[in-house]
């Protein structure tokens, strides 16, 4: 039964493209965009959940669908929905898949989903989620690729008035860039 489901899902994209073409040609009903159709497809797949999808390539495909819909929701400033889709995408890719397999860039997919989730969490003023998603990014990417996550984290800290924490993390960040930061500010005579 599982292989029959996978075969049926293999033609989902073609089916939605055909539906899009037929819907866009009708003058009577609302015209559905490809994004709307992808959102509907993602909702149905998300309802079934990742436990029923055993093929890793299919799980990555559905994670990508959730990423696309999450980005669309972010553009529309619907950050609650965006976070939902990013989190669903994260569920589909699972843990420990930050390594590329040569077919689909797992690393980039993971980074995009976690950055999207941290951005949506920031917009919703949920610092705990921002902290969680950015910490996962910090653990799995090179420092240079983590800079956007640092910005998201610092912005979140700033919005909650956690200035001491911003300074502490900022100094650590600057030192990782090999810029020397003195342990205390210079005195008035040293500035001249």
C-alpha cells in the first residue's frame, strides 16, 4: 500500500498543473494560482503527516512545498501560517539531515526552513522559538552562513530590551570575526 501511495503522489504535481490550467481557462469560477494549489496540496500532505512517507526524496519534496508556501505566507505578512508551514517542512525533513546527498541540497533546505521559522517567530515576538531555531542553525552551519541567524537573534533580543545579552553576544560575534575587542571601554584620555 505504501508504494501505491508513493506512486500516486508522484503524479500530484502534474495533476495540480492540469487543474491550474483548466481552472485558469474557466471564466465562471475563481482563478486558482499555482501557489494556491500548492498550499492546498501541502495542507493535505501535512494532514497525513511525515510518518506515512517513507521515501526520503518524497519527504524532501513535501518539505520544499512547505517552504514555498511558508515564504508566500511571509510575503503576505501572515506569520502564524508561515511558521506553521516552516514547522511542517521541518517535520518532513526530520532530524540530522543537514548533510547533502547530491540530489537535493538538504543543507540549503534545512537552512531555509529554520531561517524562515526564526523570522516568522521574530515577527510574532516569540523569543523562545527564535532562540531555538537560531541555535539549531548555529549548530549546523559554518559561521559565515549563520550571520543572518545572528541578525534575527539580535533583533529578537533587542525587541525584548535584553541589551546586556545583545552586547555579550555581539562581542562574541565580533571576536569570531577576528576583530579585537578590549575587555573594557577606553578611558577619556585614550580616545584622543
